[in-house]
C-alpha cells in the first residue's frame, strides 16, 4: 500500500541528497507535504444548473414565446477521466483541460486541498473531473466517462448576444430552477459597477524585507461554480483576472503550477502540482494575503513559488546568463524533514541505474511513478528567508544540471548515495572518497550562489557565507567574485568535464587568464 511505501521511498530518496543537514535514519519519514491532511469532504449531489436539460428549461422559462429551448444543443460535456500515468495527465493538461480531483456537482461540507475516490485503490491516480468542449478529441488510451451534456454560456455574457437572448438571465434562472438560487448573488451585477470577471491580488509578507506585501508571482488561480471553470496566472505583482463571468460565488484555489515552468507538488498522488483551497469568494474576485500565521502548507508553497519564479527570471536576465532549470521542473515539499536534495529524477537521473537501483531494491519502482526533481525539507524553517535560502540552493543545482548534463549528475548523485551509506550517514562524505570531486564542484557552486542571491534579496542583513564549514570551501568563489568574476562568469566553466577541484581551477584560468593570480591565491588559501 502506498501509505507504507511512501515513507520508505522518501527515506531512500532523501538519503541521496545534497544538504547541510543530514537525515536521521532512525526517524520515520512522512509522506511529502503531509498530504493526508486536508481531504475534501463531500456532501449531497446537487442538480447542475449547466446541464443541457436544465439550461433548456431555463431558456424556455425566460423566453416562453421564442420556443428556442428545445433547439439548444450542448456546448460542453461534463466528464471524468482516469489517467493511468503522469503521461496521461500531462496530455490532458496540454489540451487545456482544467481538472479537479473531486466531483464538480457536489456540496462541499469541508474544504480541503485534495480528494481521493474511495473506489480507486491507493497508489493510483483518482478520477479527474472537468468540462470539455463538445469537439474535444477524446484519446482512446485514457479512460473517460461522459457524465452529462452541458450548455455553459461564455463570451455571450459579456457582449450583447446576436440572438437577443440575455444569457446571464437564463443562467440565473437555471440556478433557481435547480434549487440553487441561494447560491446566486443577492443583486445582479451591472456592467457599470463591475468589470464582470473575477479579478484580484494574491500577496505574501516577508518580514525580513520590511513587511510589505509582495505579489505571489506566476501562480495559477482557478475558480469554478459547478462545471463552469476559469483560471488565470498572477503577474509580477500578484494580480490576476479571469475570462469568465460567474452568477454565484465561485470556489477559488491556488494551483502551484507556475507560469515560469515549474510545479510544486505533489497533491497526494501523481498530480504534478499541489492545490490550496481558498473556499468561496465574491463573483468580482478574491484577494488573499499570505503570511507566517497562514496555513503552513500554503505559506511554504507560496514562498517556494516566489523563490522559483524569481530564480527563473534571474537566469534569463543574467549576462552572461545562468542556464535555466528544465522547464518541467518538479519540486516536492516535506514539512517534517530537514534534508533537501536535487536528484533530477524526472529528467532521467537515478532511474534503475547501477548501485542506486540495487540499493533502493523494490522501492526503485517508485522512482518511475513519482519522479521529483527537487525535494525540499522544511523542518525548522519558519521564516520566508530560510525557506528562500534552501530553495535557491537547490535551484542552483538544477541550473548546474542543465549545463553539465545527465551523466554528470548520475556520478554526482551516486557519490552522495555511496558516501552517505559508507561514511556513517554523513551527507557529503569526508572529501577523500572516489568521485568526491563531483560533490566538491557541485556544492561549491550551490552554496556560493545561495549566498549571492540571499545577499541580493536581503542586502541589509549581516549574512555569512553559506556552507563555509564544509570541506569543499565555497568561499573560493566569493573571493573570486571580489576580483571581478561574478556568478555568471563562474557558471560558464561548470561543464561536464569539470569533475574536481583541480580541473575547476585549471578551467577558470583557461577562461579568465587575466585573473590567474587571484584564482591561484584563492584555491591555495583553502587547500
């Protein structure tokens, strides 16, 4: 059962990690993000106002003399999919399908971040519910069931319909006819006092930067009433605006699939991005301020979201630029672990290869099912600043992966695994093992860039160099920076052929001969 195997897998995964805080092998490891908390509780099934039958009845009731009700045809299907793999799920998402893991026509007795159908075995993706256009190309390999034919008014709500029908009035009548009139706004909106579509701002507070709210950037905000759905991404200031008009208060949620190209997961089982339910909000939109007193999962997800978004932007703007991490990067969050790692499993690293597969044994199969790239241990991290620091450290590794490649990372991760087991659970080993140079170069870079980016975000804080107590001495790069070699220029030499300290020193001199003296002095100082 997945409840038993996730902790064992997580222990194995986090043993293969790069972190300054070792994993205690005697501690039971929880599932990522403590995902079993916060399950949605469903109530009674409700009559869907948007079913074709109900919309026909509403059209006839509002316009009894037109006789057009029976002519109305379906615009959408209410459907549920049962993906068998992440490949199936990704295919649906790529076709614009907005999926919920719970039925869309049920009362919600208790809000939560996830739901799993009791008829679906644990360890499998649960049913995914959505409304899709009538011409949607259903794939033969993905199981689906059409639950109802629907008519969902769209653009005709915001413009005068050519047929003279007030579709907003029809939509509201459908709510009343189905017994859902109590969900409607007390007063119909007018175009004069409302922009029509939900809009708002999602912000987060970082006390270490003065306490002013800043936007939660690039996160997806989604909302729905029954089968009518909409979503939008926040901009750099946290603002969003939907494209649909809603007659009743929608249910809002944050989906941590960032517009920059990474996802923060997982939402219990094999769903690439976690969800934070926000409950019902006004039809005009919902504003949210997240801070340290907010739900911890929501707070940590939003911090990692912003750190990731800013890091991706930083890569694109540098001159010379850092390589951006892979565009489908997946980050897992562990609330009760202190270890973090960048294993890049989804990118093809550590899957049934050599000693890693042998060491993981039967749990190696889980790598094929879940495939995270970064696992962040958040135990002991209560501030925005500390979560930010660990996040950019692991993202620095992800950029190094993009430059050095899969084979390099295979050796790097194999060293971490081997040294962890043979050195008495010391994460980085002691610096004398075979292939220790991969760890030396990789961790020098990650701790150095962590220090640079942290000091940029918190310029007024007296921050020592991260990782300076380790045997690989990231201070070397900080001293080179003082001589004019910034992070962009240093990064250029970290290709797959730089596998130890000596090769790093040699390549730096070959790239930047004018800095030869400073390079030699820095390396000699920390020999």
